[in-house]
């Protein structure tokens, strides 16, 4: 009986291993990256992502690199990367993939492999050369984007690509390229831009929400018990003019929203209001971006290097990081 039980146990384990190997190919992920129509919430298999994270992180790195390069290419300053129906769908699908993928990658704070994959510097940036014009092309007009080199790690490139996607003419902006970082850039909107803004903000929000998976003890602890929320720090410290434009856009959307609408109470129940979802996402994102404490707050609380680790994890406080960025 014990031999039979052992055989059944071995057979069950083999089925599990075969399933993990099969899922490690991430068929749904490949299909999503090449999809020509809008993705739904369940298009990306959670089981495939978890299996890939557990047994095939090399392939996970390759797929993440493809996703980051797609987002970087589609969020180029001129808006050409997202112009046209197919390009817009591609960028929207990339943002939806990030919103689906990142919680599954961040759900285990003890997974050092994911931290290494996202935040280890590489010999060259994962997006190197994408923004450069092709050889022989005419010199483009000077861009308002930062001139420094892109980050050398996947996580930094992902966060910066998401921030870039919030200021793409013809996608999240009605304004032209020259006005994309003006204080009034987000004042005008349409149903299409509202949809794009909400998708981009939600993707950035979930990417910065690693602290949700930490226990209160880890958030309040010092030293190595609390790992810094690297994505949140990267978003708060986005290079100019992206960082300041991000906070101005969020504040503009929140404080310009008229909940009454056309003077009719509960007008959103009678008429479609695409701006309501944007305000909701902007409010959540702004609160998250204001959560890191400032170095001055660490000093007042007597937290040295360990206190900084706890604060950078997003454990509440004065929100000076975001305020300084504004």
C-alpha cells in the first residue's frame, strides 16, 4: 500500500512539473504581446505568470524586456509611436498587461529573484537606441524629454515608460508636442484620452504598490526587514520635466473635476462621465506618490539607514518626496 501511495505521489509531482514547464512557455503572454485587438482582464493567465516566476525567470526577463521596449517605443515624445488604430491598441494592451502582471510579480516580498530581475543594472539599458532616429533621417526638433541616458535596469525603464505614456500627444493628450508639459496640458480631454489616462495611471499605480504586500511589522521595521519600494522612488524622482508634469497633471485633474456636471445632481448616473474614472485613478496615484517620507522626517524620527528603508517602503509619513517634486 505504501509503494502504491508513493507511486501516486510521484505521478502527481510529475504532472505538476509538466504543467509548470508547459506554462513556462507563457502562451497567453506571447498572444497578448502580439494581439491586434483590445485585451480583457483575463487575457493574461495568472497561473502562467506564477509558474514562469517560479521555474523560468530567464524567459520572464526576456518577456519583460519585450514589454518594456514596446511601452518605450509607443510612448515616444512625438506621439508617432501611438498614432493610428493599431499602435494605440498596442500601447493600451501594454498598459493593461502591466496592470495585470505587476501584482503577480510583487505578491511575494521575499522573492529576491524578482528584485534582482527588475533592479539589477545591466551593461546597457534595455531600451537603448529606441529613441534615436534612424541613420540618415533628418534631425528632429529638440525634445522636452530629459537628455540623460535611460535607466540601466528593467524596473527603472518600466516606471519611466509608464510616466512617459501619460504625456503622449494623440494618446493621453490633445495638445501638440510643444505643449505636452505645460501646466494646462491635461485641461482638455475626450473619452479616448480619458480611457488612455486611466489605463496609464492604473499601470503606474500597481507598479508602485509593492508596499501593499508587506506586513505592518515589515513597514515599521528597520534594516533589511523592509526593502525600499524602488518603483515608487523611481516615479517620485522621475527626471524633469516628467516628474513635475506628473504631479501638476494629477492635481489639475483632481481639483478641476466638477462632480455636479451640468447642474444636475448625480448627473454621472444619467450621462456617461469618462472623467470620473480618471479622477478616481489620479486621487489614488497621488496619495501613493506622496507616501514616502523625506530625509528630514527620517532625521527627526531618529531613523538612520534603517529608518530610510522603512520609509522608502511607503509606510506613511509626511509625503515630502512628492511635495519636493512639485
